[in-house]
C-alpha cells in the first residue's frame, strides 16, 4: 500500500512539474511575443516656430519662440504597423521679431532630426530608423512645410480614427458650438481642481498610453496619481475660452482649439499659467466624435508643464 502511495505521489509530482513547466514556458513565450518597441522623434529646432504632425495629428509645437526638444515618444500616434506619415512646418519666430527663415536656418537642422527605435528598454542599442533631411532653400522664406514617411513594426496596436465622424461634413457653426461647449466642460473641471473627473474624461486615451507604452499596473497607478495631482493644481487659474482658433486634423476627423494670438499662440486653449508655482501648464487636447456618439470625446492629449518665463 505504501509503495502504491509513493507511485501515486510521484505521478502527481511529475504532472505538477510538467504543468508548472508548461506555464513557465507559456509565460516566457508570451513575454517574448510582447517585445517592447518604443519609437521616438528627436529634434532640435532652437527658437524656430514649429508644428510636428504624425499621421496628421499634432504631437508637438512651439510657442513664443519656445519649444521642448525631443525625444518625444510617438507610439500613441502609430495606429498599426507599416508606413507612417510625418509632416513638419517650421516658421520664422515672428514673436522674436524675425520675419524670414534663411538658408542657414534650414542647413542647421540637418542630422538633428530623426526617428529612433528602442527595443525592450535596451538604451545601449537605440537605433535610428529614419533620418529626417530637410530640403534646402535658396532664398529666405517665411516658412517651410515638408513631409516624409517611415516604417514601423509595433506590437501593441491602438485605436485610430476609422470609427470617427468626418467633421468637414458638419455645419461650421454647429461644429464650432459643439466643440467650444466640450472645451468649456473640460475647463470647468480643471478650474474646480477636479482632477478625478478630468481623469475620467481621459479613460480611453489613457488606455492608449498604457498599452502603447507597455506600462505595468503599478506604473499605470503611479502615472494616474501624478496626472490627477497635476490637474488638481489647475484650480482657479483657467482662462476664458475666447481667444482661440480651430485646428482640424486627423484627415478631417479630429479637432483642437488653440490660442490664436499673444504670447501663448499655438498652445492648447486649456493651457494656463500657475503664478503660485511659477509654471506654465501646457494642455493640448484633441477631440473627435465617434460615429455612434452625439458628443465630442477626447481622442489624444499632451499635458506637461515648464517654468514660467515671465
């Protein structure tokens, strides 16, 4: 009887070991299949005025002769593997009294702009996959606008604008009214310091960030905690939504409001200065309207802060 029990035990042990080994191999295989591929855009445009678009969505711009040099992580704007489109517009910084770009200005951009790939967070092996070479100009110009394509192979695909309404078919006055109303709602949440409610508005675009940037659950919680704290700090400092211009992008399916004039020209209309903490809160919010929805929703966001330079 004792011998039989030993045999049963060893069979159980063997089966358990095989099961655990299989689970380990499955986890290992799953981990290998989830290779982290993070793409970045690097640039140094100095005090030139610029707007950078990937797949016709604005990912970065400067204001008042100030901009943040790359690298920018661009995964949230890469909808699927294959060919991607990059468009860059560079203008003379009129805010600084300069009316034209010189041939030398464009020359100085060479070898400073490129797309790079980081795999599995191996920072010793970052590869440049696309050098962005600007076409030279022979005489001074007020601005240049050029386009390129580059190819990516991503492991985490994110939502695109395929199921969004074409905004160019909507009556202009109605479009303006509906968009402004949505921004007013968002501004009110920020002005109340209601970071929790604002985070709720970001549920879908947040999931895109988490997925495309391969965040663990712990990293997601920390990210949301810091973001909520940032939004809470906007209490009582928001500006009225009046001095704005409308920018339609995403091949007609996305829209944003920007400051139209003044020192914050080009920034998202929900940007504001925090005198107490001496920071400029830069919030660029891109909206879209899903085909089956009546109201606008946030599609992508770009929120950060810099030192207040005034």
